[in-house]
C-alpha cells in the first residue's frame, strides 16, 4: 500500500504567497505572481507546492484567520486565477497542497458572527464558550501568542477560547454539524483538483479546555479517522499535519497507513533544540549537534515501516536555517549545501521553503519597529513589562522571529529584489544584491543547482526512499554521519557542521554521489578530512 503513494519520492516547496512574487505592483505577492514563476520551480525539480493560505481573511495573522474558506482573498487574486494555477501546475506535473486551517476561524467568519449574538444561536456550539467574570477568565490556559487564551465577549457575557490571536476563535470539534461543514469544504477543494492538504496545528483539534488539554486530546485520532473517511481517504492525495506536540509514540499513530489518518506530520523536535526545555521558544540555549543527531535518528527509526517522516529545516514560522545551524557569512554557500545534504539524504519527504534553495538568510533586525509579526510584538511587550533587558529580548527576536521567513523572495538585484514594482508590504533583506535567484541560475556551482541535484537523486535512487537508516558516531560533536542501505547497496552521508577541519573514517572505498566541495570520484573512506561545512554522500564500493 505504501509503495503506491507518489509522495514518497516527491519533494515539496512551500510558498508563502504574500512574499513570493507580486504581479500587479501593489506590494503584495499573489497567485498570478506564483504562476509567473512556475518555470523556476519546474527547473528546480519540485513536484509539490504547499501553498500557505490564500483564502479570504482580515489578515490578523497573515491569512491563518479565515473568514471564507470558499473564496480567495482579493489581495491574492480571484478564484479563476486559482483554477488557472492548479491547471498550469498540473500541466507541469506539479501538485498543489492547500493549507487547511480548521483549528480556528477568523472572528469575522459568518459562523462566529452568528455564534456571538446569543447563547441559543444555532452556530453558538461551533465554538468554545465558558462562563467567567470580567477580568476573571475560566481557567489558566494561555494563548500561543501570549496572554490568556480566553477573550470576554460583551454580547453574551461569556468567554470564547482562542489559542492564537483573539481574532482567531477556536472551533469546537465535538460538534458533529461543524465537522460536516469542514468535510464539505475539504471536498470542494479536492473536487477542484488539488493534490492534498497541509493541516495547520491539527493536533489541537481534540483539545479539552476544561482539563487544560491543548494538544493530543483523547478524541484527536477519532476526528482524523473520520476526516480520512469523509474526504481524502479513498483518493491518492498527500496529507501532512502540523503537530508541535508530537512525540515518536503518537507520531507513528498519525502516519501508520493501517490507521487511516494522515500520510505524515511535521514534528518540531529538531527545531526546538535551541530552546530551554519547559520554557518558551524565546528562551535560548546553545545548539547541540549530538542532540540534533539523536532526534533525527529517533524519528527515522520510530517511523520506519510504520509511517513516514517529513524532512524540513524551514517554514513560514521558523528562522532561516543557514542563519541558525550554518554560517550565513563566510561559509554561507558551503553550509547551506551541507544542511541540504544532511536533510535530503534521510528517509521521508523533503520540504523546501521559498528562498532556502538560494541560501536566503535571517534579516538584520536593529529595533522593535523592524518587526510586524503579532507573535513577536506580543512577546516584546510582555517581556518588557516583566523587566527583561532590551538587548536580551532583541537577541531572541533576531534568532527566532517568524518575520525572518517572511521577507520578500529575492529574485534579482533590481529594486525591491524583483519582488514587486511597488512598495513591498514587508522588508527586503539588504543582501538581495548578492543573494538572488537570477544570480544563482547563472552560477553552475550555486546552492540552487545543488538542491536540483539532490531532488533529482531522490527521484532516481530508491535507496533514498526505501533504504534503512543507521546513525554513525552519535557522540561526535562535529560530524553528522549515517548510512542508508537498500537491496545490497549502501550509501554513506558525512556532514561537518562547523568551521573547523575534522577527520572521519569508515572502512573501504566510496564513490562520490554528491559533494559540496570538489572531491575525487572515488576515494578511500579510511581517513576523510572534512573541510569547514563539508558534506558528501558516498556509495560504498
């Protein structure tokens, strides 16, 4: 059954439409901008586009607050534009994965507009309401964006639950009528020809607010199985759930094909390595390569033959990986290629976030006015009030703010990086004159063409999709190395994560499959000297 799934050797590319390409000069990326760049994605070799939300939305959380699931936000275009995008992608062998945001809606969604009118409104139970006094919320649940997760509604004198912005009320998944509305909406998009769904914070739909359970509630998997049954289960689509609260135990529940839930999930254990355990993402601790290897190996083993891994470094919520684990100055090209090698050599479906393939970096933020993201601004205010030092707050924001991922895509060295002919809705990284797609396409040794080779390998070499994974030298503090093995063939990946030259050894000889430094075609593996951020995959011969 698993072998029939096309997504096993696919590579996905995430587009954040607002920042990708603006076709009409209003400073906001749009659907026709995406259409104008399909040639570029085809050249890269990706065959899946994950599209962040383009539905009608007031924009309190950049489109993740939806007021109409059946319409396109005018800033992005029209439904006709969307249909044309789906068709043009199909013509190029690319599938569109839509962002499914069904943990919450906008407070401007007609359901919520009705729900807040009265306690006996037919839509009241589509959301989660509890009693409480003014200034005295029902319990201590906190929003992911800071502050209480409960907002007082004057109309009926009750609180509604919102785990994100107060303009994003949480849906009540215990309501069967509401769930049927979700199935209807999903089938509408499936019938339009999309290739599947990326499901926003899907592990939160089973919440039990009275017990202060936010993620992995007791009915979560029951809801996902019903979703599978009522929508995509009998179709060859691709589904991936965003699950911040997943561990390897429940991670395998989601993606075990026998359970008929999802194809894979995004888990974030490898992303949270620089976060002090038990604290917020802003509480930084040094990156630890041994811990990173341990996490990757654990997930590779846990889902082997029982499910499927997603492989990613970046997305719209995360800082640029070359600025976190790599060196975005002297060794930007080398470290970007190394990080790509380490990830794409493992088992799972790789995801590339726009600009990752050209080595885009974090933005050089100088002051709080440089930020726009609601999460970042809330954190700044909260920590100022708690007495944190300004520089300490700014250090955390520079490292982890979602704004890092949302700067304009850098297409060329012209004004505004070729993203728009107008004034962009958000900043362009000043390094766009050196780092841009046009320059990358002219340079045969660019990060872009390295990603192209990695993508091509995944499509040609079943060892990457089917092979077993074995971590090597887990205690080494500088090298991430592992083997992949399939039907008598063995590959070795060796990646140096730092600037110093290090040695690595493995018995026998290796034929170079891909390398980010020039290497001889065949080399002895007994004593490999890895240069700063060097990476290579060898076929053992």
